[in-house]
C-alpha cells in the first residue's frame, strides 16, 4: 500500500503528503525517539504522539514512509512546514495509538 492510497481512505487527516508514492511495509508504534531511531523499520508507518521537530529527524533517519500523530496530537505550523520541506509524509488522528496502528495493519 502506498502513502497516497492510505491518504485516500480518509482514515487520517493528511498534514503533509510530500512523498505520496512511498510504500508502507509495516506498522511501528513508539513514543521514545531514541528507541524509534534504532528500531523503526524502513518503510514503516510510524504511529506516535511525539509531534515535535525531532520526530521528523528520526523519521528521516529511520526511513519511515509516514508518521501518524495519534491521540489528537497536532503538529505546529513549523513542524508541518518542515515535514513538507524534508519530504516527510505526516498524518494526524484523534484515534489512540493502538487503534490507529490496527487500522493500517488491516489494510496491509
């Protein structure tokens, strides 16, 4: 499944669709950036509540396909703009982390 096809499902709000053709290969849930940096698999959909600029850096290092901010977390304008600038796909949802991840897993 591509990030674009996930966006078209309208399950999540699209904040940045900077690289819509990225394939999603798995789902990863983690809120500790240091752990995500070392353990997030490439091409994952990373579900987290961490909505700061460092999350984008970790997503880039880990080569995540998309970051989904869960639990109603929203990026500020700086983070949203930086996501688009850095080519990071970024979604948001009011869903809890587990439920958001489950919805993606069901589509894979």
